[in-house]
């Protein structure tokens, strides 16, 4: 069992900077959890603490049924895959994949069998005698994966493993990694700043901002019910529309448009995903479209709802033109946030 549990785990660097504020969460056995957030939010620090590459300033970290705060990285039964692959340039692919096993004094025939098995899984069998410099970026990343797999760890840790690859290869590799993780069933923690990677790969996403966990949830929860305006605008491209609104008399209004129900009388921030606003000649919203962004399979219409910027996502078959259009909001598609704190209401 490789459940990972953090109990008020905190990181203060020697210069006094608190990179991770006390964080508590549990990762289930076999789960694929993605830590996502902007540069500097503390996600790598969190991963490095789990790996044992960084001390924990306070709190308790469990992997399986052990407290590992003071356990050496080598004794945590984990395997890490890094962005820069960390391959040995002078060794063949086979030697690179088997390196960790050789260190553990495992007999050569067993190593060869494990390397062969991993290479088959990763489509690397024809490259086993090559050096890393004779491989493409995607193949190198697979070698790094192979090295992690043969160790048969109870936990995989990934630190932005795809960020050196071009967009097309990144899409392909994220499917491969996800499929492999499913097949092996190894608990995995994956760090990225790419919200698409987070959405497509994760069983659950942990969104971080400024050393704080903003939300933990399934991709669907994080996307459709963001816990804060930060999550609403970080997850999704283009981001959720965030409009200044006001609730009064049981109605939420943006300008003179009625959008939603709410019982209290207060200013609030109204969040609506671009794809939840649909052009509709009988719809209640009048939007002035100023720019059409053509994206092949769909289009983005950028414009204003009275004086506030708004973006709508429409299918490629929908006729579009600049100027005023009418639109409706899909049912249950409105998120409301407190203006001051940004937290979901
Ligand atoms: P990125 O995506 O850019 O790698 P990140 O979210 O992974 O960012 P971390 O590397 O975890 O962020 O860093 C979190 C914060 O801690 C940053 O503000 C960083 O400057 C700071 N930090 C990292 N290492 C140290 C250190 N050794 N001493 C002091 N501050 C540090």
C-alpha cells in the first residue's frame, strides 16, 4: 500500500521564506495526483519534500504506513522522473534503464529481464544499444520512465517531465504516461505548471498559489466548481469570465442583466465559462463582439457585456460576426465568489 499522507507539512527555507504553508492531504493508493500552479507557488518544494530531497520544516509525512520525515530519499521506495531526464550520456539505453538495479546488487540476468520488460512496455527495444545523444527527446523521456519502472517503486514522483518536449510530443507522452500509470497502478504525484496536463492526466488535482493549497478535487470539480477566483482563472484556457455583479432582491445582476439567483444583498464576482454562454437570438444577454479568434475546431468571440470584457466559445459551424449578438447562459453554469476574498460563495 502506498498511500501518501501529509499532516500540516510546511517548508520554510533557511532565508526565512515560507514556500509551503502548513498543508494536509492524503493521496490514495494507486491514485494519480497532479500538483499544479504558477511559477513559484511551491509545487516543486512540495514534491521535493515528498521525495526527501528537501527537509520538512514541520508537520508529518507518511508514505505507506511509515513516517518518513527523516528517512533518506534512497530508502523511501520512490522513483523520480525529472524534466531534464538525468540520463548518463556515456551509457547505453539498456545500462541507463538498469542502472538503479545494478546499484542494488541485483543479479545481471534479472536486471536484463527487467530492462527488456520495461523496454517492451515503452517501445524502446530497438534502441537499447544506443546512447542518449542518439535518441529523440520523447525517447529520452521514455528511457527516464523505464529507469523509474524497473525499480518497481511504491511511488512515482514526476517533476515537469514533459516541459522540454514540443507541443505535439507532449500531448502524446502525457497519454503514454497516464496509460502506463493506469497499467502499473503505482501511486503517482506529478508536478506541472500546465493546466491542460493537470486536467487530462489527474485523478485529482491540487491547485497551489503562493504556498497555499487553493483547491483539491477531480478535474471536473476544479473546472466546474472552482473554489476561488484564482482557480477559476488559472484552470481553463481561455479562463472563466469573471464579472462584477451585484445581488439584490433574490437576483444577481451584471449591469442591467439578470443572471442568477442569490438570496443576499451584496456585491459579488460572477464566474461563467466561455463555453457556457451560447449565442441565442432569444437570449437575455446583449454582447458586443469586437474580435473573432479562429481556432479551427471552434472560435472565441471576444467582446463586452455592457462595459465588462467577456469571452464566448462557439462551435465552428455557428455563424459569427462582430457587432451586437444575443446570448444565453446554460443552466447551473454560474459560479459566485466573494469580491474581497475571491472565495466561492
Ligand atoms: P516553478 O514552476 O518555477 O519551478 P514552483 O511552484 O515549483 O515554481 P518552488 O520551486 O517550489 O516553486 O519555489 C517556491 C518558492 O520558494 C519560490 O518563491 C522560490 O523562489 C522559493 N525558493 C525555492 N528554493 C528556495 C531556497 N533554497 N531558498 C529560498 N527560497 C527558495
